[in-house]
């Protein structure tokens, strides 16, 4: 492998711009493969759960378990990435994916289906990829580089959904899970061959080796101390509050697609492909020029504004055709919001803590997957689909008013 990938002793400061870009491209490939296998298993787990006698309630418990595991594992994974380096962290995540899919392949009873979810605590390839991209890009290019991961997500969504459906239909769930395990092993090989041991700057790496490695990965005070950095608490709170309504809608979308839109599985697959294509276009083509022209504060205001209008439109939509029109601004606001908040949060902490910060960001999505089904189920059964839209509108209007007041106050203080 000599001469192919970076040496384990190579520091980031010794890498050329071309070498850094090569590592970023390989990281994009690893992320795209990981998303592909995750969407592939979405065509396995529901049908396998049905075969094993799961009803809707127990399948909900299974999904909630994954959310709780990843909620707890996200910050710890980020902390491990900061201490052990990019290669070890991403390698651990890929190895956990191999185990996850192998356990799925041999799951032949309800208990095994629950056990196979346990490795999900370490499956954080996307936050690991975000950490590498963050470490290897300049702050002014960070949002655009992070946005490019959205292309990987879109590719994985389309490829995984299509491949998973075809393999499951023709070869069964066990073979499909084995294909995913093999794919995750290929990702593990790519990590060990191309990703440097540490992607942080040399000076910061010395601090990591000397100071941080003496500290415990499970030290919660070291994780929560990031909230004391300027603007972190504010941005993180906005990320949770503004993202909650949209997150609940996403969690409940499979139910909405079946019961409200009355879509067949094939039609739902086309709709997911539509989402994937839009996300690829927005994050691969649109966000880059926007971040080059406008400040992150302006783009945050824009995304929250559009999100409030999307909520209002969702409250009055009647069919899937209307939703397809709403989906474009919805995907735009979600993509810009997630990329900008992640970028702002990583810039607010030292480079030695970007992994932990991105782990905390990932835990927000896990939190939504944990509480989303309960809140979403209550709203859907008692108030209908329109309730999701009205809540999103109200919440984002409140957040927008807070941001505008904060933005005006900041400009006033700057003039003073």
C-alpha cells in the first residue's frame, strides 16, 4: 500500500493541497457507500420484522431503540475521533457496519433483530466524514465542502433504495444483508488505505497526543464544555428547536405516504428518488455559490424564513402533487439550515474539538428519531397532517423573530 495512501506518520501540514483534495474525494466515496448500504437495509428490516411477527408498535420500539443508541453514541464517537484520529474513528464505524449487517443476515428471531441494532452505537460514518472535511478545508470553504456530502447522501439514497428492492425481491433478505456487509468491508479497506491517522493540524495534533489523550473518552464534562464557547449554545438551541417540526414530519413521512397520500411502494420509491435528486442538486450546485456570496447569518435567516413558509404550505396541502411542489423549497431550507449550522458550530470551537462538536450535531438527528414517533403519532391521530405544518410555521416564525432581533442587536453593537 506504500505510495498509494497517506503514511500513518504523515501530518496534515506535510500534505499538499492536491493530497488533501484526494483524501476529501475518498471520504466522499466512503460516505456515499455508507448511505447506500443504509438505504439498502431499509428494504430488508421492515419485511424481515413482519416475517418475525412484529406489529407496528414493536417495529416502532425497534426504531426508537436505534435512535436512543445513536443519541448516546454520537457525542462519544465524536470525542473518540478527536482523541484517536480520523482513521481509527472512521475505521471503527465501518467495522461496526460490517457487524451490523452480518447480524442482520443471521437474524431469525425477534431478539436477534434487536441485538443486530447494538453496533449502531458506533455507526457514525457521516459525522466522521464531516470531521475529515472540516479538518482539511479552510473555514471560508467549509460550508461548501460540507454541502458536497449532500451529493453523497442523494446518490446513496437512490442507489440503495433501487438496489435493495431488486436484491430483496430476487435473492431474499439474507443475501441483501450480506451484500451490505461486503460493501461496508470495502469502505473499511478504503479508510485504512487512504485516510491519514490524524487529519488535524500538526500543532493541534501535538495537543491531542499530549493533553487530550490523557482524558477519558467518557468524560461528559469534556463533551458538554463545548456549550460554553461563544455562540455555541445559541446556535445549537436553534438547531434543535427549528429542526424539530421538520424532523417529526420526516419521521412520520412513511405513515403519511401510505395513509394520507395513499402511495404504493413503487410510487414511494419514485418519490424518494425525487428527493435524492433534489438534494444532490441543492447541496452540490446551489449552496456553494450562496456561501461564497452571502454570510452564514444571512443564509440562516433565509433557511428559517423559507421553512416557516413551507410549514404553512404543508398545513394546506391536499395531495402528493401539491407536496411535490412544496418539496423543492422544503429540501432547500433543510439543506441550507443543516449545512450552515454545522459549519457555524465547528467554527465556534477549537479544531481539536470539531469531532466532538459534529458528534453532538449528529445526536440532534438521533434525538428527533427518538422522540419523533411519539410526538408525531400523537399529532397525526388527534389533529391530522395539517398539524405538522402549522407547528412548523409557528416555531420557525418565533425562531426568525429571535434571529432578527439578535442580528439587529449585533449590528447595533458593531456600529457602537
